[in-house]
C-alpha cells in the first residue's frame, strides 16, 4: 500500500496519533496565519521527496485540545512522529533545508 502523503484537515484524536504506525509529520497552524502561509512552500519542498511519511495538517487555535496536548504555542509547529512517538519538533521553520535536516530522524 502506498503511504498517504496528502495533507489532511481532518483532526485525528491524540489516541489515534499515539497508536499510528510509521512516520508522520503533524503540522499545527491556522489558515489565516501569514507565517503559516509563508511556510507552506518550504514545507512542501522538504516533503516532496519523502513518500514514506504522512503529512497531517491540523487547524489549531484557542480551545483546540490536540494542539494543547502537544504543547503547541506558536504556528506553524511541525511535530515528527515515529510510530506515534514525537522524535523531533520544529517551530516556525524558516527554510526547507532545516525541515529536510529534521526529517532525517525519520529513517
């Protein structure tokens, strides 16, 4: 089965993410956030060659339990998961190179 690399806007539960096998990148942000919008091409470029992981885009904001459970404070925040466990975190990444370097932990 080919991994689903499509960013989704359906918010999974923390229990589902903790039990999720394989590699995943959680992207916490908000559609209206200019910093999140500016990071989109950087994230896309870094993920372009990684068809072994799933990118899950999560709309975050006040009262959103999932972001709080990961202690997300700034957007965008990328959380890299291996078999449901956080192995790396990037807050407001400024270059695709930094994202690509962080993705190396998922191998």
